[in-house]
């Protein structure tokens, strides 16, 4: 997992250049003109899923983990908590990994690490980083967030 400020993204180019491409594409988005949906950056290798939603309680949240793509989350507007735990330490996998949706699903464990994602930050989640996004930070919040999908 990587949590950092947008201005530091170039430091991670050696890990995967797609991380930088996803963040730079997300930086072109603005809250006032934001539209949901898919935004291609490099076809299926790097693209953004632009989402807008209200945050929710941690209780009942689903945890997910991916194998084919990294998630690169960039907050456009709002803030949320993303709960993170090592994928191999999940206590209750409710749906084993399905390559058709590139996801494993599980209950969110009480011992997850809380990561606060605010405007100006980006969060990179690797296959080892199971995550439950979209949860309340301080209070319920309306969020506009770009989720970069970077093929591994």
C-alpha cells in the first residue's frame, strides 16, 4: 500500500509507470465538471473508474482484493476512510477470487487499518492489500473519487 500526496507521485514511476499515468489523468478532473463512468488512459492497461457516492458505516462493508489490476484511488472531492488488511489474513472470505470480476470479496474485519483519503492524496492498493473503501471518515460525506485501474 502507498499513501502519499499527489505532488509526490513521480517517486513511484519505478514501481509501475501506470501509477503515475492514473494519478496524472485523475488530476485533470474537477469537482464542478465531474462526470462518473470510465475514462480511458491507455485502453485496458490504465483507466479510471470515476465514482460519486455517499460514504457509509464500516459495519456491513465489503472488503475486496484484486489480482489483475492495482487500484489507484484519487479523491476529487470529499473524504473517506478505506479500511485495509493483508489479503492473506482475512477472516471470512465470502466470495473466493473470481477472475471475471478481478475480485475476492470478504467481510470487513474489526482489526483492519483505517486509512483516511482526502483531496490531494492518492492511495495505491496492491493484490496483498484487501480494502473496504467508501466508509465514513469524521461523518457521512458525499465523495467524488477516481479509481485508477492499472494492469499488473
